[in-house]
């Protein structure tokens, strides 16, 4: 059993000793209260305002076990906290974080109080680990602590393993609990993320027809250097479209995402070129009128 407790931050600033030191550094002693105040203000206040106890209570399967690739290792975390928490799970081997072919559940906001949380990790290729870590985050996804546990485990390629494996009773119980929590708990961070994703999707969706119209207009109306400038977005977008048709080993939906995300930038560039073109035309017309007068 591992346990982490948040402690009040302790600040220590050496003071000049003796009358001689005070005479030697009067400027330092004069500014010392200001420096101490700045240090106190910069210290994270949340750490001093709540009590936090977390431990990795159980795993399914246990240490030394083996799973087939694409099967999940479940973890039960017991915690007591005055603030909502989020847990992020990871696996290590010889001190290195394993990220290749790694996947885990989305970090869910856990309510304050004394509760249990369920986490899981998995690998899509044969892997050996020797340590589990659980990052402890606050509701804004700022890291406030971490626990680590030596844990030898294996994922192996097994042709006979198909479908979901049998789970421990506490896994099924916590899955039902987490499902209820998702419907009852409002996660402000997740809500902001969804709002931002919706805004970006709407921007991408609207920018596609606007870009096509403006791209066609600029190529039709512009001449010379301005037409060359207007054609620059095609240098990046056309190869992406052609590559999406070939694939190059990547699914079509990923190519579509690249094109989708790149269109707003191409539109913003064309708008800047169009505004510059209009500005130069007005300046040119003004000069011509001045010469005529």
C-alpha cells in the first residue's frame, strides 16, 4: 500500500547573523521582508488548504501476471481529499515512461471526500513493465502529486485470447459507480474543452466553403505577383488531397482531419492577401488621380 499526503509548504530564508552582518548588508535586510512576501505569494496555496491521502489499493490481475495484448489491467485507487481530483495512469520500464502502443481510460473527475476510483491501462503490442504510476491532478488538470508502485507485468501476443476477460468483482462494481458519477458530476474543465472543440469544429466547417470561394476568386481576378501569392495555400493543400487518395498507409479519416484543420489557416492567409491587394489598388488609384489633377 502506497500513500501520499499533501504537506504545507515550508519556506526558509537565511537571515544575517549578528550586528556586524546587519551593518554589512543593510540593503539586503531592508528588502528581506519584501522577498519573503513574494515567496509566500508565489507558493501554491492549494497545497496548504486541503488534506490529501491516496493509495493504490488493488490491481486486476495482480503483480507478476500476464494479459493478452488489447486487454486491460485494472487499478483501484482509494483516496480521501477535500477537493475534487483526477487520476492519470501510466506504466514504466527501467525508469522510462512507456508510450508506444499504450492506451488508458480518459481521466475522470472524482468527487471530493473518501471514495474509490477505477483506472485501467493496456498495450496493443507485447510489452513488459516494472512500475505503475498514478498522477494526482486537481480539477484544472494541474499536477499536485504522484504515487509509484513497483509492479512487474506482461502483455503477450496470444492467439487464443478473444473478447473480454473475466473481471474481479470490485472492477464491475466500480465500473457501475463511475458510470453513475459521469451522469451526476459536472466537470468544468471537460465542459470548457467540449465548448472549445465545438467552436473549432464550427470554424473549420464554415471556413471550407469560404476558402474555396475566395481561392477561386483570387486566382481568377489577381494577376502577376498577387496571383502567385494567392496560390501559396494550394502548395500545401493540394499535396494533402493527393496523399489522401493514395493513403501511404494512413487511414483516409486522418488525412481528412489534416485538410479540415488546415483550411482556416489557408482562409486567414487569403483574406490577408486580398486585403493587401485592395489596399495597394486604392493607393495606386489615388496616385493616378493625383497625377491627373
